[in-house]
C-alpha cells in the first residue's frame, strides 16, 4: 500500500488491503517524499506485488490509522501520482 500523508508518503506491506487497521498487520517498508515512495511502490509492483494507493490526512505515525481510498478528495491530490499495479483497482 502506498499511503500519501501530507508532505510525505509511506509504503506498507499489508496482509490485506483494509482501509481500517483491523487485520491489516501493516509493516512500513519505506517512508520519504511522494516521488521516492511512488518509485519504490512501482518497483514493488514490477516485482509482482499488488500495489494500491490511498491517503491519510493525519499527523504522526499512521500505521494504525484509518486510511482513505478516495484520492480525488485528498487535500494534496495535485502532488500525487498514484500507483496501482497488478490489480484492477481498489
């Protein structure tokens, strides 16, 4: 999961693509600026991972926060280049 968060982004490995933290068992693989995380997520997808892009408009550690799949309404959407690979969408 590529999760946009304000001026940074995170790439998490998850057991399931839940927006709520239940059963997700998220493990952060990478955290950086948007572009670096987008490139990292594309690399994961190239290697066969299923990649979904979501956002979370919260401060701090978002590993147990609720994430939002509505990227069109993300406050920082103009700076995002969402990644969805090896899946038909979220």
